[in-house]
């Protein structure tokens, strides 16, 4: 969609003239089956009403086609015998090509009841029905580690229920059982609910091109709720294999062997060595290097920063010249963990590597609240450099009004705008309507720009400075990433990356870069979040382009593509093949300069134009018509690569390859004065107009809150008595059951702290977290409980944030403990799961207290056979007795450790055995002396 059409509907929001049966509505950049064809992703089909309408239209078409097939069979029966008539009528219902199978499958799911399907199954063989209903299967792998639904299971599900489309389908959360008492197994029923949701998605996605082409995706350690929903409704199938994916979405850095083995049609959402821009210490060091090399005035985009303890002396010199405050951040953390503000460097601990930056004490405030920006930046290529900025971002406001007085430096809800911190504050306001973009403590970027423009601020200059900041930050870190891409990435289209830029604006409207997030959060907690991030993901996937290749085309590429190719081999092939200028008939007729481009350069130019044509809500900020004029002196004139270190002749990585200035080539072919270049509507005026317009969608993207499980107090008390009786008779909890109970208990404490803060309970939690240590440690100011004597909502929010971080890691580790069967002498899992469903905080506390006092062990914190387990303290009776004894359960002499793993016992045993051996050897040597 051209950027000039700012008032027209968006590509991913178009509802009219969209048809599930029409391939052209879901394929772009080429015809179906061509090399350039990619999938189109839209947000309108996230709406169940739209999906139902499209499904009904498709169903009507299928019925008409089936009637025409039956009519042809009836006309043939007048000529043939009765025997031939039976054979024709049977084969007319079961046609074994892919199209007929899918059409019959859709008509069965939408028109026939379960009795009709059973009747159909009695007329044809089970093998025929099996093959009929299982073609192009796109059943979804659930989050409960259940196996992918096979064809027999799909057939049984279809024959056991009526295949109608539910009107109250929840598109972002899973349904719960209507009767909570009948739910006996928590984990099993969760899997069943998610399977049911996958089956409902299957009804709409069965005719999608991605389903017919068997396009698959894979997740690795990432937030997958919204992403999985978008993939499923578009017909993509989740896989668990190593290399059999079309799209790999991961929240961590990729292994190099995975990158080396990528085929040309595969896409991954990270570049190699992207930590050069996402780690705080590496980002600031790269920008500091550019400041020394290119001048401070060109790269004054970050506050003055130091890495401690290495640069402690330089920090003291800077502090003596210009007094604090200083903000301290861990080098590799996210979501505001471990961040605190100090007045003097003496308050900073020297036991870990941290980044200390000059605190911007005069930030831009909205109604007295400090704010920062989350900007979404898409990089589709580093060589040549192609950067897109999404038209809509998020503005996060602090909950407490800003006050720069030194007494308030401890308050994280005043000085930090992270949602993960402020959401625990009792005064935090969420927007309840997606159209309310300037309500509560989270705004949209366009709403902020309109607000500032109404106050007379120069928003165009602000956005130009933000674009300049993003481009210079990427330029500062690009050299190392380009080197890694040349060594490890087989194809130039394999990698893309979505970065989350956190930018702070001061009261002079100067933007400052705070950090760059590797995998920005795609979690949604409000309708506004849902609208922005759903449109972002849909536009991202369409712009990047998931190739619409059939299995035959992919197998052809797999057999032809040389995996694990070395860098020298790749460059030899390119030097003998793709680097020779070619002249096609089309270029001869046009008389263009394409005759001077190599095959690789023509591929880069074609991909850049196709990406721009399907960019959706993304705005390309590099290259533009003036980028070479503004940033050309930062690039190497020979190869166009951003240089952040002085080049030594014969020792740079560029000398190993042939010199190609892809950035200059791309800019000269996109923004030349000849008619062949055309005109792209990417001017400053159009970009600014796109930033300020509100994000509109023609169909509502539904948002549903996480459903709360209804608890029955009477059932909870009955099960509590039963569990306590079993424990009194000698039964014990498994380690998995104990950790589940402890996790639910701390969740109850967390809710109570945020709703009804109590000073004594907050101090108990802080003391427990201080003694436990590990990766979740309170900031320095919170490690001494007596430093903050004022009881406030902000302190309660900070304690809740620390407890929430601990619970997140604790739940991940609990997943390693699985009870595959009921152990002898243990409480049955079915009974205990019923208890956990209906238990209140007092019930959980009673079970943990009695079990700990009787058994004398603490399986919720330690392994049963651990050698460093402290003695179990006596737990006082009464309300909150278990909470008061919680800090005493952690040994004061133990070192800071991570949350225990399942194999912690074996690791501890090996370490203790090695220590015993070292002690024995040392004693023998002393005896000899």
C-alpha cells in the first residue's frame, strides 16, 4: 500500500472482498507457486465474527460445488447401469486430489452432524475416511507438551461432536470447564481446552494457503500466546523438529549450527551476534567507540556511561566534575530488574558487573508523570542496511508523579517507566478500550505526538531525531553483525530482527537511547496492547515475507542447497556466478542500468522493492532519498559497511571477500532521477503524517482477560481435611506437588501485598529474597530493610515485583519435576489436583505447615537428598505462621544460588565428592610434610 494513501484501510485490516477460497487474497508479491510468492497476514480474521462470515461464504461455495458434482453423477447414472451408478456416486463423494479432500472436509465440519458423519463412515471404508479427513492436517501442538493431534484423534473428535462454529469463541484465551467440581486434573484439562481451541481454529484455517502448502513454525523460549494465535488462524502448523520449519521464532540467541543449516526458504527472527546491540554494556561501548572515531557531536545519543568495576576510577572523576544522580543497571537484564538510582558512586556495590549512566533528571512529563517510549524497529538486512520503523509505538508512564528530590530516588514507580514494575502499583490504570489511546498509564506514540503538537511542540523535528538515533545506533553495531552474517548465514533472506528501542525524551525534546531489547514483549494485558501488537506482528510477517513454497519446492531446495557451506566456498560460487553482470532481454528493451548489476545485486534490489510494496504500517527510514548524504561518511567507501573501528590495511575482514558497496547500489537504483526508478512515497512529510495518524482497523481485535477459575469453599475445606488426614497418617507430598503448593501460596501472598499492603509481610518477603539470593536479588537500597521506613504503595509494588520475578523463575524450574505416576506412600495426584483448584491461601498454608512439621523436610525449596539442606525450623501455628518462618528456612551461610534444578542433587553430590577428594589429598600431603 503506498504511504500516500494514509486515509485508506490497512492491508492487514481489509475485510471486503476477502475470501478463504481465493488464493490471491492470502498471497502477494507473486502468483501462487512462484518463487517470489509470500504469505499475507491479516488481523481481521482474529475476530471470530469475521472468521465465521468468511467460513459461511466458503461453506456456501463448497455446497454449490458439491451439488454440481452430484448433479453430474446423477446425469451419468441415466446412461450407465445401476452398478455403475453406485460406483460413480461413491467416487463423487471421495475424490483423492487435495482440493476435493479439503472441500469435502470443510462441508462435513460445517454442515453435517455427528450422526451424519457416522452414517457416512458406514458407507465408505475407514481407510478412505482416514485419508479424507487427514489431508493437509494443521492441528496445533499445545503448550502442555502433549503430542501433536494425529489423524485418528481428529477423526474421533469430529465424529463425537457437532461441527458448528461457536459464537462466543475466545480468540486470545482458552475456555474453562463450566463445572469446576467435575474438573479432576488441572494439567490434563488445560491441554484439552487448548486442543479444542486448536480444533476451532482448524475450521477456519483448513483452506488457507499456508495449510495447503504445509507451512510450519517453531517456538524456542518465547512468548507465544498472541503469536501462536496469529499463526494458527492463518493455517501454519507448529512443529517440534530441529530443521523442518519455515519460520523459527526464538527469544534467545541462535546457535551457529542452526544458522549454518538454514535453507533459502527458512526464516529466523534473529541475526547472529545481535547481542552487540541488545546487551547494555556492548551497546554503550560500540556507541562510545563511534564517538571517539566519528566525533561526539554526531553520536551524542546516549547518556555518559561507565562499566563497573572496570571503570570505577573514571566514574569518580566524572562524578567530581558533575555530581549525580547516577542510574545503575545490570549489564544483561530486562524488565527493570536490578535497576536503582544513587547519588554518589560510593553506594554502588563492586561485586558484579553493572552499567552506570548519568541520570537524566529533567525528563519529559505528561501531567507530572515521567514517560518513555517503546519504539519497534525492524531490520531485514545489514548488508545492505534496510531499517523499518513501525508507525505506532507505546508510551509508558510512571505511576507516581515525578519529583527529583534526593529523598525519592528509591521510588521505582516514580523514576522507572517499565510496565513490569508499575503494573503492581495499586494506582496503575489500564485502558479498557482500544480506541482510548491517551487514557491511563500506557499511551500510543501517535497519541503522544498529537498531544505535543497541540501544546505547540515541534513533533516533526522530534521524530526526525528519533529516526537519526535509531540509524546511528544500528550503524555503531553493524560491523560485527555483518561479519557474523557472512560467516554463518547461507542466504541473505534468512534472518530478520524486531528490536524494541527504549527511548527517553528530556524536557528540551531531545531523545536519549536507554536500551535495545532483543525480543520485545508480545504479551497483551489490555485492548490497546492487543491492537498495537497484533497489527505489528501481522505487518511484520507480511513485510518479511514467508515464502509460499510447496513441499515439492522445498524438497527441491533441500536437495539442491549445499548445507554447512564454508565462507570461502560461498564466495567462490558468488564470484564465478552471481558477480558477473548479465544483460536480459527486458533490460535491453528498457535500456536501463540493470545491465551493470550482478545477479546478487539484482536479487537485493528486487527483494528491497518487494518488501517495500508489502510494508503495511512500517516506515522505511534507511535507505531514504537523503540517507547517503547524511550517513554516507560513516560507511566504508569501498564496501559500504559501517566502520566502527579504524581499518588496518590487510587485517580487516572485508579483505577476504570481493568488495561490493550494496548500500550505494541500492540507494542509486531506488532514488535516481531516471523514470525507471519510479517515485516512492517515503518523503519526510508522508512519514510524519503516518506517525501522527491513529492506528485504525476495520474489524475489532477481541481481547479477553485471563479467566478466573471458580473456587468452591466447601469443596476446598473438604479436600483440605482429606489431605491433612493423609499427611497425618504418613503420606507425603511429591516434590512436584510441594512446589505446586508453594507456588500457589506465594501467588496468594503476591495478590494480598498488591491489594492490602502490610509492613511486616513486606519485610518478611524482602528478608527471604535477600537470603535466598540467586538471579532475583533486590536492589541495594532494598537489601537493608531499615533503609526504607516509609510504608507506601510504591514500596509494596517493588516488593511485589521482586516476588513476581522469583515466581516466574520458580515456575519454570518446577516444569522439570513431573509425576508420571502415583508414588507409593504419596498423595494421589488426582485428589491433590482437585485440592489445588479449590484451595485458598489458608488451606495451602495449613498443608505446607503440617507437612513440614511432620516430615522435617522442605521439598519446595530443596531436593530430598541434598547435602547442603539447612535444618527445618519450627513453624508457629496460627495465621501466617508459615510466612513468618519462611526466612528461617534459608540457610544464612549458604552462597547465592539459582533456583534448584531437577538434577541439582547429582551436581551437588559430584561437587561434594570432589571436595572430599581434595580435602583428603591435602591432608595426606600435610602428613608427609
